């Protein structure tokens, strides 16, 4: 299972964040990345907490013949198509596409797999539960339910 987290909290050429995410799904298909499943959209407070707008987030599973490095490049090209420019970590985003897991592969080089912070993020784990409730963390073996139960307090995530 190949899993991608999607998020946005700034408008793009496609419109407000949720419309950007919907348009990004079509852009991924054009790039040869076929949607298999998608979660509901969720609204989440930014991490770390700050004065930026709240995010719209979701998780998708996809099928592709692209290897992890090629897939990450394709994700970055889709982000750029919508106007994303990477400047600093944790900045507001027009579009964020993160490769979470690639068929349970473990990688230490870019892209690091599984995503090194996915287990800390309610805005990833809760949407992931929509599409893969039996998913297990490839490195730790922890169940999704256990990861959700262990989330740090204070993360605000609401299903839209």
C-alpha cells in the first residue's frame, strides 16, 4: 500500500484549500499516480501552534509504477504546479503532499520511509484510519489504533 498525506492551508490557483486538494487528486492522476482510496477531509490546527490558518488534510492510497524517489519527485512537481515554494519548515502551505509509506519499505535515505513523523500527527493518523484501519507502522509494528492512542495531547483535528 502506497500512502500519501495531503494538506493545504493557503489558497492556490485552484481556489481555497479543499478545492486545491480536490484539484491535486486530478493532477496526481495526470502524473500516472492512480487513486485507490481516499479519506474524508479533516480540519486541523497548525503544528506547531501559531497564527497561520487551519489546514485541510486527508490521506490517500495510490497505485503507481514509480519508485519511491521518482514518486517523491512527482509529488513535488504537483505541489509546484499549484504554486508551492519551499522556504522553511512548518510554514503555511498552498499544497503539501507527503509520502507516508511505500509498500511497508524501510528507507533511511530520501525519501525516508515510513515518513519519520507520521506517528506524531493526528492529522495523518485519523484520516489514515478511514482508509486503512488495520495498517501497521512498518518500522515499529505498532497498530494504527495504538499510534492514535499514543498521540501527544493538544492536537485539534475535526472531520469535515
